């Protein structure tokens, strides 16, 4: 795991990936595929959740767009984002 940071928005200082010129094409493709897969899965899941919530009248599209996460949720999202970035950096290392 990376060292702690004093910036609360970035609690960990992530290692810098090598320069793109130093990477093999396989490493670049692996990183791109990881990102593409993550994006596809997330888009599908988000779309399904939003559709179900709107169909059931639980939320409106406006409520979804205007949502501000609670402190705990923001912390979880930051942890997940950091893990994703670390995985991508590992692919590029």
C-alpha cells in the first residue's frame, strides 16, 4: 500500500507509473482493457439501478443527478477509486 498523504482528498501517495515509452504494448493494452471493462460494468449497473428506482417511483432522475454522498460513502468511494488506480499502475509497472 502507498504512503499516507496530508491531503484529505488524496490519503495515499500513489507510485508514479513508468514513462509510456518504457512500457510494453501488452502492458498498455492490459491497462486499457481493465479500464474499458470497469467502465462497461459500471455503466450497466448504474443504468439498471437508476431505471429500477425511477420505475418504482423511489427516485427521480433529478434526485439522482443532485445527490451528494455522505461522509462515509465519500470515503468508501475514495477507497475504491484508489484501489482501481493502484491496479492500473500495477498493470503499467
